[in-house]
């Protein structure tokens, strides 16, 4: 490992100093690789020095906020390090974002200058801000290098993510915190100059710092791929062709990528796949590991915009995974996680509480939001050696110290008095061979009653069977966890960062049963009597002989009450396994008549 290789503890180098060290040590090695072209570390260092000098010539003072506005390519990363070398802080803007969002970020951050190129200059000017714009494609950038003394406490970057109020929320870092993240991330992944690190996230996503710093702080190659424009099958071929050794994939990307793989697809160079930001399940690991080498690692991690990587859980072939839900692992260097109860006291292992993260290397807080800072960031005090970030995540520690996450504090689901971990339901559905993606959400019907709704994306070539999916949950989990509806979607909506966008998942059609046109009326006396019981007990109509009672039951409790009523009406003890295996009115009636 190259970055800080002689240090067991963080030595304090900032990102600019470390980049210069890499340029001196590996001047000819590729720093950025894109579309078959590459830029060496020496070229990258020289170009970013000149860009920093061009910024300083404009009279921008140290500590100013400067925006970067480029499409994916070497200029994107040159601009970020040019800004840092000028002693300024960067705000990375994604050119595909709506103008209204971009304008808000520029206003809220107090941006003094914007860097862009010929391709994006027109769009940059239309953002309507009275700020200086530097077109880095124009002559005049080739100016003598100037060096600025950078301190660890200097502002380094502001990352904007989606806020609960609907407007973007800025999180800021100083050089000390971001450099420490680069150090601990490099240690976890054991990154060296021989690695080729894949980059395919939005530069506005906080996770962009993982591959960017993981590569450039260690003399490795940062290899770029446009995941938005190119198909996942191209991504598969790119990983092979470019011999990518480290790849960060949020679980929804990992899941869709795995769906493109055939048994013959093998990735011998891919030694580290990092997954975080969403729930990762055993089924996800089981589908990807066969395509990796025996020495490869899938690293499930806890990472956030406010703290970056905090916990890590390595998984290799042959490891015994006892649960469908996977731990996010153990605390990494200089990061301490606590599970805190409602009284503010640490929880015993196995007891659920809110996750607090204690560290001297957290984000500085939320930009221009004192109230949110007061709610989530606590200073060091009598009982705390370092500042604390109250994450709002709910989880518990296992006996071995690994952390298990259950979801967000403000999104925990309570149904019929039970606290429900939606990830358990998602895990069962993802374990089915036909399922590519899953999201389970609580939704309120037109009467205000809350129900669980599962949304699934089905793999090509597989049929969609709602009853089969509800039955799978019923066989594995308590009946109160069975979704009222399982709804097929062509794709799950995604946020700007590529995560599942829960706010834009549609509500179910609560009257879908009534609207069905292919209903076959019950014929035999038993079918008619059964249908009458189902209408009365499940409060649905009309009911046909081809209807599945599992599909009709929006409330699993009512389903079992209905089955009990059927037993009483026909004077027979039902074979529940046989009934659930063939749950249509016609099949149940035939079973009753035969018995």
C-alpha cells in the first residue's frame, strides 16, 4: 500500500500534498484513463497547478467556494484539484441536473466562481448567477504555477444531497477530515499503484470521493465509465477490458449488474467490490461471488455523506453468512459507533437503538443550517472524547461487535403493533430467481389504513406471479409481514446518486380487483359458498373461481381469519400447506370436495 504506507496512525498529509508526492514518485503512471486515452500523474499535477494559478489570477481569495461544471472526463477531476490547490473549496455540479437545482446550490453555497469548458459554457451562463466563469478550454490557462499553503482546518468541499424539505442539503468538509477519509479508505482496500479503480458515479454524489481519492492518493489509475449512457452489458465488458481491480457499486447497481451475467462471465482482476448506501442481502452476494476470483472480497460497508466510511464487513467465497440481512461490519480506524436508546444510554448487544458516530474526523456539519446541525451534530463533551453525528439510522450490535442496520428512525414501520424491518421482506423476495430489484414500502389506502406494498423488477424471461411471491414471504416470515400487493414495475425510479428513489414510487391501485375483466364466476356450490365467505371476510368484490386468496388478501391476518371461517363453514380441518400451494377458489373447492 502506497498512501501513508509507513504509518499505523493518520499522519496528517492533505490531499494536495499527497497528490504531489504521487506525481514525484510515479510521474509516468496513468492517473486518469478515459475512452482509451490516459493522463499521467506528472501531466495531471502540472495541469492542476496551472489551473490553480489561473484561479488565483482572478483575485479569488483563499477559502472561497468554487463550482466545477464538467461532463465525465479528465477535466472534471483536474478542476477539483485545481480548486483545492488554489486554497479554495469545490462544489461539484452534475451537468445533467435540472437548472433549478443547480441554481439553488450555487446560491446556497455562496459560489464565487465556476469552472467549465466549451461544451457546457452555454448551460453555465444560463444558470443566471452573477459569478465569474472560467472556460478552461480557452487560452490563458497556461500560467506559471503558484503554491498556496493549505491547513487542515481549511474548507475543502461542500457536497449537496437531497434534503427532507425537497431542497438540496449541503455537507461541508475541511482538508483534515477528507484526507483522513482517504487514508482509512486506502488502508481498508489496501490500494497500491498497481490498482485500476473504476469510476462510474455522479461527481455530485458524495461517494465520488471514494474512487477518486482511492486512486489518486495511491498512484493507481482512475478509470472512467459513463454508466448513465452505456448499457450494463457494456459495463461488464469494460470491467474486463480495463482490468478493473476495485469497483464501488451501490447495491441497486450491483443487483442490476449481476442480472446481466452468465456463468461464463468471470472477472479475474476484480479483487474488491464495495457496496454501501443501500441494503445489501445474502442473495446479492450469492449471485456475484461465483463470477469473482477465490481471493476477491465484497466489502459491505456503512458510509454516509456526513462521516464517509465508518464500518466495514468483508465477505469472501466460502464465508458462512447466517442471515439474509448482512452486517455493515466493525468500526474502522478512528471511527466509533454507538447504538443509543431513547434515554441517551448505550444499548446492550441485540437491543435496538439509534446509531451515533463518534470521531474527530466527521463532516463540519450542514452548510447554512444551524437547526439541522444542532439536531444531528453534538460537540465533544464530558461523556464524549470527540464530536458525534446522530445518524437517524436504527440498528443494533451483535455479540461479536458487528453492526446491523434496520432502517431510518423516521421511516420505521409499525403495523398491527409490530415493528417491521422492511429489509427482511426485501431479502426474501430478492432470493427468488425471477427477481432483479425490490423495494418494500408502507402505503396508506383511501381509508387511511396502512399496508405493506412490494415493488419488484422481474428478470428477462421470467413470468410475474404475485401469489407466488406473497406465498414465499408467508412461508419465511410472520403473516403480518406479507405485502398487501406485489406490483411489477419495469424499473425502480432512481435518485441523482443512483439509489432507489422511494418518494417517486407510485401508489398501488387499491381497486385493481374490482377492475379485473377476466374474472371467471364460481360455478359449483362449494365455489359459490367459498366466494361468499371470501367477499365477506376479506372485504373484496367481485371474487372469481380463478382468484387466488393470497392475492385477494390485503391483510394477512384477515386471510387466516377467513381460512378459519372456511373450516367452520365446511366442517373440515384445512391442510394449510395444500391450500396455500394451490390457493385459487377453484382449487380450494376441489380439495374440499375431494376430502
